[in-house]
C-alpha cells in the first residue's frame, strides 16, 4: 500500500525540505515510485528538484482549489527521478481562498484519491507553520516524519506539534501516526546536541530513527545545482545518510508487512 508521509515541523529551517528532496531521490534510487508534493509557497522543494518554480504551468495551488487534478499538474523531476507536484508563490494566497471552500482541510487528501495507487511513497513537504496548508498535509498523510535539530528549544516546539497531531487525529484523520523523529544537521562534537539527542530517545524511544543526518555542506550546496545530493556528490556523508534513511524506512515497512 502507498505510504503517504507528511514531513513537518512548524519550526523553520530544521531540514524539512532537504529531507523531503533527498529522501525522495534515495527512495527512487531504490526502485520506489515516488511523488513529492511541495506544499510550501517558498517552492524550495520544487527548485531543489531541478524545476524552476517561475516556469510551472500548474501547481499544488490549482489542485487545492480544484481547477486541476494531480495527474494534470504533476511534473517529472528528471534530476531526482521522481514525480513532483510543484509549488510557487501563488500558494500563499490559497490559505485565504480555501477558507470558504467545503472540506478545506481535506482538499489534498481528496485530490490524492485515485492517483496515490500509482506510487509506493508520497512525500509532502510542509511549510514552517501550523496553518491550513499544513493541515491539508496532515489530513492527507498516513504518518508524519518530524525533522529536528538537537537544540535547546527543540523539545518545546515538539510538544506543540505533538498536540496538533493529536487534534488532527481526533477530528480529521484518525489513522495519522508519528512515523518518526529525524535528527538533522547533527554535530556529534556538540555536547548540547548529544544531550538533546539522549532526551529525545528517552521520551520517544523507537520513534527516533536510528539514522542521523550529519551537518554536511554538500547537502546545502546541492539545491543551487538543482539536484538532490545523490547526484551532486555520491560519496558525501549527506548522500550516505539519506540513502541509509531510505533503507531504514523500507526495512520498517517490510517488517510491519511481515507482522501484519
Ligand atoms: P523552512 O522551514 O524554511 O521550509 P526547512 O525546514 O525546509 O526550512 P531546509 O530548507 O531543508 O529547512 O534547510 C535549511 C537550511 O539548512 C538550508 O540552507 C539547507 O541547505 C541547510 N541544511 C539542511 N540540512 C542540512 C545539513 N544536514 N547539513 C548542512 N546544511 C543543511
Ligand atoms: Mg522547507
């Protein structure tokens, strides 16, 4: 069955987009059929997939407002070898325009109906806010991946997010689970990062992915070339980490399929 994952954290700059793009490319490299949905008006995942957000004809905006289907609006990211539902600035207006529409939180879920079966993974890159766009992501997803930096305030923000996920589960999407917490931009020499990482494992146990994403300059450079890091520097630590994360996801999926 298709795994639909929202990559979310209302905190900005924690590595959501970097994770979505590079996980999509790593899963595609493992022969998985992947759709990346850019749900952020910044359009960073679109650009990072090698598609110029200024050139897109149709986007996730048109899908949310119901004037295009996903099949009509999606594009092929040749750079990442996956399909992309792109975003651009236009999406910033969607928040207001959606308010008066019926099922305003469920527009993406409804649009995915029918097309999701074409994919093994659908990854949704959420904006840094708990707004109506993010709600659409959480409503469409089966599970949530939370990238986070191991910093002092990280745990505080996490409880807001966990509460939101609880509310979404109670009101909109009873199946929604936390798939896992991902430590990003990790520097093992930083004592505080180590401490926060230990606390995370204490609180969340096996919900913390074993794979840790290190701070790696190749990950930051790759978007300026419009490619995932895998096709920028194959041997870099960033590439290895996201390939390992894809492996961990595939392993977990295989294990839960075996026990089901
Ligand atoms: P926003 O909340 O604005 O959408 P985000 O959570 O999507 O941000 P990214 O855009 O992925 O975060 O990352 C923020 C910045 O940090 C970017 O410049 C990115 O290139 C850089 N970055 C992300 N992960 C790493 C890493 N592991 N090592 C080095 N730089 C990184
Ligand atoms: Mg982002």
